[in-house]
């Protein structure tokens, strides 16, 4: 999937400008406006030495001019102080039906 490949590549490259372009101006992440969470991304991208992020889609739906993508994600990070962390969980995107698609709503949860 071209969208997911480009999205995860921008994330792994820690390119906040490129990453933010995947979202509409009124996008939300876990119910919060994207503008409220962008500073957390900036901090993460600055403090991480490496990021590995993958999304494995399980289901695509197209209805009412929107695309819904559900799947699983995995993330692994090494910080500049060599501390490592990783996680995985469920992820859901609601995307615009445009070329290229943009994220309107992003929801994810980490497995416990």
C-alpha cells in the first residue's frame, strides 16, 4: 500500500513536516486535535536515534466518500541515550477519498 509505505517512511525518517502532511487540517489522533499532539511528535523525533514503525492492514472499507483502514502496528525506538522501547497494538485510520489520501482520524491502542 503506497499510503502506508509513505506514512511509515516519513515517521521512521523523523521528518515532522513530511509526516504532518499526511493529515487534514482538522485531523484528530485518539480524539485530540493534531495540532495538540504535534509537539509530542517533535519531541519524539528529536530524542529518538532510530524509529522502526510498521502497519499491517487487516481490513479496508470504503463508504460515504471515506476510506477506513484497520490493522496492527509495531514500533521500536532507540533513544540517543541508547535506551530502547517497543510496543504493538491496534490502529485505525479514517482517510479522505482523495489522491493522495489524508488522515482525518487516527486511533490506536497499545497491547497491555
